[in-house]
C-alpha cells in the first residue's frame, strides 16, 4: 500500500523522539514501517504502544461473542448483572456499547484549572488521571448518574464512563474481573500474544515530548476505567486484529460491525465507528502522548494501523493520516 511521504514528513517534523509506526494490509500483503524525526525511515518497531480507546473495540468484540453464546442480551439493563438500587433507571447493554446511554464522563479533576493544567502540560501527561478511580467509585457513580433524568438517552455521546460500566457488567455476567477475562480473551480467542493490559509486561515504546521521556501510563488493579483504555499492543498484533475483522474470521465479529445507532456525522456498531459515506470501519485511541488508529475496508480489502508516541495536537492528525491511507489509490 502506498504511503504519502509528504504527510509522514509533515507529521514527524521536528519530533526528535517520534516513532510513527504504520502497519498495512492489502489483498494478502502485510507491511510494517516506522518513521523517526522528520519522517526518516527507521527499523520497523516491534515494541508495544498504548492503544487507548481501541481497548473499547476489543471489549465490544468480546461482548459480541458473549451475545452469540447467549450469555446476555443487548436489551438487558445493567442492573440484571450488577447489584444496584431498584428505584433507578439504568441503561441497556446496547446503549453502553453504542455510546447512547447518556452517561456523561464524571470530572477526573478537582477543578477546571487542574483539568486545563493537565491538558496543556506534557510533563503531567505521564500521570494517568483515570487510574485512581476504583470499583467502589464506579458503583457510586452509576447510582448517582442513574438518579438523574437521562435527557440525551438514545443520542450518540461518546463516554469513557459508559464503557467502564460495560466492562463491569460483562465481568459480572462472566463472574470474572476485567483484567482476567479480557486477558484470557486476548490470548486464547484472539491469539494476540504481544497484547496486554499491563504496560510492564512487554517492552514498551515510551511517550516523548521533544527529548523528555514521559514513560507509560500505569493502571491500578482496581481501576474502574481500565476497560475504556488500558490495553497496550504492537503494530503486528493490531494488524492481526484488524485482519480478523476485515475477513470476518469469527462469526461474532461480523455481528459487531452491524449498524446499531446513528449520529449526524457517523454510524455506530458495537463499539466501532462506521463511516456514513463509505464502508470504512474504524476506531482510534489516545492516552497521554500516544495516539492509535485502526481501520479497515472490506470492499478495498485493506486494513491500516497507525501508532504514534509523540502527539502534539488536539486535532488528531493521526486519524486523517490513517483514513487517507486506506482511501488512497
């Protein structure tokens, strides 16, 4: 697959510690390429990157498997699995999986000033603001959110909190903690041997701001937000996962690609973003200094993964880069 060298040079300009890795598949041919400062080719990267919210589609494909096996139903409300007060109105599994539950993300910081300070300070981004919220907090927050009128219920509203609740719901249905069941699914069902919820398990690419090594995010054992973004993976594993979806290697993967909700600008499957004017299916992910994109197109027989460790813009140019590659002639 042809890459736009000009776009790569532009993205990597004046980033001395960048390792931009692009993995592609087209009609049976795989290729992994990595680029350093100013777009210079470097040895293809084999270490893991933080993939952030692509963790959500790993979870949603497991959800599809559980649905296929009859373990639960999309129309079930979460209080069927989680012990919650009966007087509240709770969302369905379908609403959580499609970001239509109206569950907003609770504040991660004590003040707006603290939130802005974290957003604009690269040195602070080495600290994971999601890690400190545990399982007791999650239950309290579910009850608090469910006691309020859900005025935007049924409308797309992207929610890390909603996927954290979905992760807890699946755990209760399977009688297993998130880290245990997702690790088993990744290794045994998907066969991704270099993918993990633990950034200490495999060699990692570090996040950098210029020459400042900011390491990797740490997720605590009881982190409620882990299902929304804790997974780390290599370009090779992510490309393998993309190809499983591209070729519908498991029947439940096809099920996860079906449109379940719609917004003005996009459609939504079980976790996946579906382009309205194309057959491209994709998701992205972002942590402190990492950005990841995974996309595939069945009609083109193409898949692409873009991984970066030096994000500098809130405009997400990595998404545009990935989509331009998959659409390219």
